[in-house]
């Protein structure tokens, strides 16, 4: 049986959920999907300039889980930038 996924504390809900390379129609692009958890981790670490332990605590997760979320976000964004993919932010319906 799979362990249930814990709910993370997300304080940022983006209004803009798509980014794409200029001049390329969406129909021709692959899409890299980021979760709101990944966006929140990026925001806390890079915009709010928090240390990972502080950011992890704010999200209600362990530092190692926060690091995995952050690494996943960096990998997806790097893939999108280097390979010319669109970025889609997946909003979840669950209440946090």
C-alpha cells in the first residue's frame, strides 16, 4: 500500500499558470508541469531567501523532503529552458 501524501502549507497561489517560449505556438510545444508545492519551494528559497530548514518548517515538511521538492522544480525548469518547453503550473483543488 502506498503511503498517503501529506498536505503541505502553501501560501502562494499563482494567477499565471503558463509560461512559454516566444514565437512558438502552444500546439507545437512539450509541457513541463510544476506543482504548486514546487513553486512554493522556489518562492521560499529564492524570493524570500529562506534557509532550507526554515522553508521546510514553513511548508510543514522535513528538510530532506523540501530538498527533493526543490530539486524536482529546478530539474523541470532547467529542462523547459534548455529544451524549449512550456511551463504549466498545476493547481490542486485540495484545501491547505
